[in-house]
C-alpha cells in the first residue's frame, strides 16, 4: 500500500544501485498502480487534525506515496528524497503527468526532489515538515535508530511520522500452483526470508518500540491486508512477473533444479506456462503503518 516498493523494495528505495534502478522502478510503478487504493486508505487513516503544509517523503522511490500525498493534501508542498537519480527522474515525469491530468493539482510545482543518502550522518536541508512519510524504506537503513532520531529532530513540534512496512514480498499464485511443482512460491519465499535475515537485518523490526525509544508518541498502528485479483490492464500479471524475477536472484541458490525450471517457465513470457497467461493470480500481502507524533 505504499510507495516504495514492497521490495526495496519496495524494496529500500533509497538503497537501490543505479544499474538495478530500471527493474526496481518498474516494480515500484506497478506497486503504485495495483495498490493505489490501499495507499490512499492509509493516508486517509493517519491521525491528522490540520492538513500539513510541508511534507517530506523519505526513500520516495518513483513516487507512489509522493503523488498520493499531494493528491490528499492539495495545499501541501512536498520534498521527495531518494538516493537514486533514476527514481527521482521517473518521479518528475509522473508528477508532470499527474499535473496535466489534474490527478494531483499542481503536483509538478508542489514537489521538490532531493537526491541524498539517508544513511549519511548529516542530511541536506529538508525544512521543518509537519508530516514525514517513510514507506518500505526504514528497514533498509544502516542505523534505523539514528534515522528515527534524525526524523524526530526534523519534524515540527506536534508533527507526525508515518512509517509503513511490509510483511514481505507479495504472493501471487494459488497454493497448488504451478501444477507440476506445487508450493513453489512458498519455497521461494522461504529462501528469500533466509537471504533477508542475512542481508536486511532490520526487516520485521519492532517499529513501535523503536519509535517510542526515539522520543515519539505512537498514536496508532494498523495492519492492512491486501487481496487484489486481476485488473483490466493486467497490472497484476506484470506485477507478479517483475516481483518473481527479482525474487529469483536471491532465492535461486536455495531452490532445486526442478523448482528453478518451473520458475523460469513462469518468467518466460514466450512460454505457454508464463505467469502472464494465468487467470488465477491475486496480490496477497500485508503492510503495517505506525503513526507517531513528536511531542
């Protein structure tokens, strides 16, 4: 439901290497398209009494959250921060298109792009926002406790910090699929969890406790369960294809030859077994949002 990819996603959007940015951007864009309704519902849920005039989106990726925030808060100016120049370029294009289509009035004029490494001890000037949004990016921070303190000091007094994190990669296939090697997707997820335990140690952290320890008051926590079937644009199929392609890189070494063959058939767009030809796909995932206030 948010905007950095579920795989950085998405998915720490701010940590994606430039050579990888094209694939990552595709997933982030599809994430935004498929989960737009859920992103909007999370923003609407936030305990905000007075609409913010200044917003910062940390690890903005290609801008799913950025554009949703601009649409929900039409008077706000937003600073979008990411380390990827390619992602920020894509966001600039999307903001211009949104403005032209009146989806987010004046989006291009109200968003300011900042390329920065959020693991740096000193951040660039980001103003004094009343709302900071971080979707699928906090778990990629090298020192998330320091980052939380930086956000606390950045926020205006009484400002809100919204942290959105995912339970893991989305799932797409029915339990018995594919027919020749049922349970393939679950085995891919198990391999990926092992990979993340070694390389992304902060995934699944207790963000409520961490926010409290950083001096925030946690005012709300909500888990959103997502289950979306095929869309008219076949975005779910393309989302599944991009996601499983990315997953293959981390999971391949732990899969059997039989599983790898079946996975590669799913990923082969010319194969009759391609995931794009399946009519039984669903996006199944969970995301949790914490709303924390600076006293």
